C-alpha cells in the first residue's frame, strides 16, 4: 500500500490495482460486504481513500509481524 493515497475518490479498478487483486474480487467483497466500504454516485461505485486505509489496517490487526 503506497504511503499516500490519492486525494480523490477511487474507482473499483483503482482499488484493485492498489491492493493487487482482480477487479472481480472487489465486486465480490462488495456483494458479501466483507471488503472496504464503498458508495454509489449514480450508478458508479467509489471508495474514499481513508476508508481503504482503515479497512487495510483492520485486516492487519492480529496478524503476526
């Protein structure tokens, strides 16, 4: 995960690239409500960079270093 995330809302493609996962994984996480929190702008899904960071940090909790 880069030190600084963009100052704009991220698309699902952006999130997939940041996390190094296939785009379909992002959509599956949304359907299952297990991934980072996203929101709709019309018919488009967007993610707040701060929510992405918080989600990644929550995934790292309890993981041995």
